C-alpha cells in the first residue's frame, strides 16, 4: 500500500486521488480536532510512505511532479542516480604538470540497486580512482576525479558513466586554461658500464638507456666523454613523456692498459642538467698467429687474404693453417680471427 498525507482533502477528493494515483490510504495529519504535526513539518507538507511503512519523501503542495514521480517509483521500483556535483570545476587556470582532484558522490534515491558499470574519461589527462561499484537503495558512494594537464592550452573533457539505468550519464569538466612549461625528468637506470678487456684496434659496443619520467618533452642536447676512444650512436635526441631511448656507446682502445673515464649527458631537465655515467675497461694487445701472416709482412692484412682465397680448396701447405691437409673453412675462421693483427 502507499500512503500520502491528505490532511486538507475532502472524501470525494480522496477517492479521485486514489483512483488516479493508486494511493491506498491517506495520512490525515489534521484528521482530529487536536492535530499533532511532526516537528519540522508545515501544514502544507505531503508525506509519501511506501508499502513497507518507510517514508520516501516529504513535499510541499507545489511539488506535484516530484510527488507523482515518487509514487510511480514505489509502484515500479528502479534505481535512480543522483550526482553531486553535476559538473566538475577545477578553476579557470592550472599549471602544466599540476595535479588537482575532486570527489564525486553518487547517491541512489531509487528503490533498487544502482550499478555503476563503467566510468570513462574522454581525455587522457583525466583519471578516476574506481570505475565500477554498486549502490543499494538509499546509499551513496564517492569516487575521485584527478586532472593532471600534460600539455598547455585549453583542457576540456567529460566523464561518461554507464549504469544499469537506460542511457549514459555525462559529467562535464569545465574548461581549464593550462599554462607554464611541462616538467622534464631525466633518469639513467644504469650509472656505470664495464667493457671488460677489449683488444687494441678492435671495438666493443654497449647500450645505455635514457628515460624521461617527466610530463614534458625531454631534449638531450649533447653527449660527450673525456675519453678519445669512446664514440656514440647519437649526439642529441628528444624523448617523449614516459618514454625511453637507447644510445650505443662504443669503446675502441688505442693502447694496452686500464681505461677509466666518464660520459656526460646534457639535457634541458632544470633539476639535473648534466648526468654522469662512469666507464671502465681495459685495452689488450693480442699478437697475430704467425701462421696467418702468409707473406711475412708483420701484419695479417688484405694481401694475405688474396693469397688465401687463391688457394682455397687446395692442399697448399702454406695456407693449410690447421694442418688437416686442405685449405678449408676451418682455416678461414682462424684467418678471420687474426685479420688486422700484428705479429709483433
């Protein structure tokens, strides 16, 4: 049954009202000569009570539409969401990289469970701390909407909420003028590299990673070393927010002995304009296998290669380095390993 306070209605008016609205009984606040009106209620309040005896609303006499909606809701229970605030205002301006947050409360003023199935921001500079939850009748839940501008200009967007009520609810984000320069943050996961022992006259290449953990574009303006034996695949580069780049560092020792130095990486990160990477290694002279210096010039060079290729596949004893009776691929591998070396 549904009860509505009709304290000033006549019997005929009540019957008509029951017929139209499906109200089962009246609550006559002024039915007797000594009425007792609950505290806080005026003479023009209408109280709607559901079939379980729960007061679902108190309205003024001018709130006819709301009264009828509540009665319809009692007769046909559905979830009914209410959002506070109904639009998101973070201020007119914000600095690039700044973080601002607003709580949004979702209330269920309906009579069945309200299911928030998904919350989707239309802008990748906007995020939420939860995307789905269920609210029982009369309950509420709160989620937080975070705005973190990653580029200057006007930030606009909406939140789209999908529920078990038909249609999609959209909460508008008031435009924000984003000012300033986005922060950059250079990070070097590795701060030292060790080449071990590298043969003099030959080279070894190792990678180092540079990462940008800031919100803005990072520019590496130059990369240099105090060691003349070191070279780089890139002299400068740009790295987008949240991305990383790899540069190749090549060490080519010119002399035998220990090697120690550093790499200096310059960028437009105002907090760390120069990062240093330590570099260690050693150069070693490895003499050539004299068996591969076929012309006895003191260096295994192209002339030796021409002589070797001319007798490949034969039994020439001079070029049969491994002595297996044939100048073959195994001899070639030994020759290649020694190519460029000196016999001294």
